[in-house]
C-alpha cells in the first residue's frame, strides 16, 4: 500500500555537501610517495648540477674573485670556462690566442698533471709545453666532488629516506619523495589519518591553500589548458616542499664549500635534468606536472638522453624534424610502424615527459681506465714503466673512492693495451683476491703484462698505452687468511720444543694423542676430491695450490713447483703446500732440521694437530684422520673390483667400474679399514657401493 505523503529524508543533505572539494590524487598515491615508488604521480626528483665545475674548483683553490673571467686549460685548448668569461663570447673549442683577444684579462689555469717519473700529480706552470712527458690528472676535481657529495648527504635525512645517485663528477640526482611525504603529513595532518572505509582508492581532500609562494624559483609556464588561477593540488604542494629542500642543499654547498650550483625539480629524472640546465647559473627551475607539455615542447628531442646518436638521426630522417612539439603530433601507431613497437612506444612516452627510471643510490663503476697517447712515440722499456707507474697511481686513487681500502669493492682483472703503428695488442691478468689491494700489487702485475707485450716483439715505437681494471665485485669481510694460523721465529721454536718433549714422554714410545684445537683449523683451505678406480695417487697429487705471503690462497702453482715461500720475522722461511687429499709437504729449514726430529719437523703450526698415516706415510691434519681412512678403504675396494673384473674377462678389455664411495656418515669407527678386510673369505659377498 503506497503512501500519499511525500518522502522526507530523516537527515537532510547539506547544500554544501555536494560541493565537497576532492583531489585527483588518492590515499594510495600518498602511500606510494612514502615508498619513493616510480609509479607515484606525486613523486619529487631533483637534479643538482655544479656551475662550470672545473673552473669553479680552480677559482676556489686560487681564491679568485667570482666575477673574474677564468678558463681551465688542457694543453692548447680550453675545457672549462666560467660564466664571467662566457660573457665575452668564449667557448670550449676556442684556441688560446683567440680567447686572449676576446677577453684580455682572462686567467688561464692549466689542469694538474702527472709528470713522467713523479709519484704524485701536481700543478706545473709549463705543463702545456710538455705534452710528451706529462699526463692530465683530474684528481683535484674528484676530491672536491667527494666533499660536495658529503655535504649533500649531511643536509638530507639519513638512509633509507635519503636517496642519492651520483651521475657524474659534477651532478647528482636526489629522490626527495620520502622526505617530502614526512613534511607533507606534518604540515597537513588532515591527510595523515587512514583512508575512509580503509579504501586506498578514495580521493584525498583538496589542499586548503589556494596560492603558493615559490620564493625565487624559476617556474616553467603552465600548459595551454592550465592557468595560474586554478587552485593547486597535492602535486604542487609536494613540488613546493621539494624546492625548499633543494634550496637548503644548494645553500649549504655555497656556505660551506663556496660553490654555486643549479637545480631542476620535477616528477622524474629526465625532466629534472633538463630543468637544471634551463636557468643557469645558481638558480633552480620547477617543472610542475601541469607544465610538462609546455616545457618539453621547447626542446629538440636530440637533447633528451638516449634520443641522440643513431636513434635520434633515425627519427629525424623518418619524420623530418627534431623538434619535440612537432613530433607530439605524430600518433602512436605511426611511431610504431616506422620505429618498431618497442622503440615507437618508448619515444611516444619520453617526448611527453614519461620516465620511470629510479634514483639508484648504488650506481657503481664497472671499470677504470688511465691512458696516454705519446707525441712523439716512446721507444724504451724504461719510459713505458714510468708511465705504467703513473697509470697505476691514477687508477688506485679512484679505487680508494670505491672503498678498496675498506674492502668494499675491488676489481678482479687488470688489462694493458699497447699500440705500435696500426696494431693494438692487449694482455690481461687476474688480480689475486687474497692479497691486500695497493699500488705495488697493481704495478707488479702491469709491469709483467708489459713484459709479455715486449716479449712478443715489435713493441717500439709505442704510440699509446692504456691500463684498465674491471670486473668489480663486493669485497669479502671477516675472512681469515692462512697467515693467521702460522707462528714464526721464537714462538715457533718454543712450540716445536714442547711437541718434541711430549712425544719423548708418551707411553709405548708413540706420540700421545692430542685433543683437537679449539681454534680455527686449516681445513677450509683443503680440496676434497673423490677417487675413481683408474686414478692413481700420483694423478691426484699432480696439482698443488700455493699460498702467497699475505696469508691467503693464491693461483695454482706450476706442476713443477711444490712450494711457495713465507717470509718469517727472523728471516727464516716456512714452505707449505697442501695436495688435494690434504697431505702436508714441507721444504727443509736448516734450523728445523737441526733442532727437531724427523717426526716433528714437518710443520710449524701451533694450532693444528697432525696425524701420520702408516699406510701411505703421509702427514695430515688430525681432523682429517677418519676421512683419510675412508679414502684408503675406498681405494682398497676399488683395487679389488679391478682385480675381479680382470679375472672374469682376461681376454676382453676391462671396463672402468663405478667409483665406490665410502660414505663419510658411516664413519671409520663402524668400518674396520685394516689390512685384514682387503680379502674376502668364501661365502662372503661384496657390498655394492654407488
């Protein structure tokens, strides 16, 4: 039955409820901002670029006034020009005579150089006239770059909020999203609570602010369909906070280190980098989300990273333009048809400001190179060695920056490239991982590589030499080298004397059984190798591994070389080599032979007990006794198998049986590996191993 009365809501809707202002951003976007997600539309990225960095470094070092024209010289050319000098029309590719004519009061400062035979770079007044005996050093600029990076890290919050990527010696990317999120919630607690109905897709309320103070920042004009009268949204608020952070970073660099820098702030790395070059020097540019199309339209797309080179030339050839604003009119299907699906899609996004690359705080160097072209060519081994010494010092100074002294990262290989006439020859060698990284190590390896090149003949005259290191890996920490287990000098004599006394006082004329040492043993350095029926003991022992003087495994020694020397503190030497089944060989030491019996002069290790096998007469580590007995047992079974098969098929060719394996978990305590078990009595059956 229907009512004739009109329906009246019990809770009348407020007239203003239908006009509740909502943001186009959601609580999900806000949570993504906290995580620095590359998919977050509120993301804030900054690119900080030092102004004419090399010229600034020299100006600060020399204490030159900032309005004084200055240029950095390399040989007969200019590689950096400060902004006061640029007002006179100077460019990087201008010659010195023309530069002095255009700017008579120009100060020219040559870069630091390595001088042939010197162990350290320096500033030489006449370096420009000695190109044949000097090599450019950029170390002064690397050192200043390190100081600037440390200053930036000091201003920003600690990791993981801090995300910094060093893009080059004079530029860094900053992902400010996490810090912006924290400040945003402090200033606007109305968005700090949970989303309504716990639904992250709910839109945020609009910001209460209707006008933003951008201070002295350079704002890019908005897109054609946007106006400054439109109320700001949360992306504008985030950009404003980001600009404040960058201004504080630039201020700290200026105040503490006297350097000026420019910056770009945008939603991704690509736009931020373009923004930092928009207004120079000593300014910062904000590219709001509502201004991206306007900003991108003013560029040639060949200026965009990865759109130069061959790809840029291909796009220009196929579409007849290099202007972004003209390429914006090309549809996605057209781009795909002419450039391919993947490339076409990428170009379509990038010219519209799309870039999802993250700020990678762990960007790491893959290789380092130091090189010199000789004019005139060099003609002797001594000259080449002097230059190799310089290359090594140059590379090692950069390795220190990578943390090689703290064993954070280290290269695995070193390469030498030599050019004689039109022929380039290369030699490569591994860098021993067990030795501490220093200049002497690199120099010795590089010198050996040079010797190999010279040994091949036709090494002179040499027009170019290059030395590089590569294959970087994370350094291992907490490892203990074999040197840590050795005792030498008087301590070793005392230990050996104690052992001699113990053996002479034991019952029945046999050495007393000593307990296992609680300290670390050398077992980790031993190789465990299974034995097949057809393999002899000589085969097993044909490869030996030596240890270098720094207490860690080195490269496999030559087959003819059995030992690797240790230098002791009192000029004695110990020689230790372990074969692949764990036996210990030694070289005779005059002192050891005179003072110790044969049974105790085998090895000078205070923390390792030994065991002497009566079957093979080898001396092993005490901890390997059971395993060694299992090995003998397995070998005896292998010999029996071989004998049985040769007896059953005397005329046929014996086939190689499976390798029987004495399982270690059985243990020698449960299996009598004595000689009485080598023959089987009638009725007994042999267990099938494997």
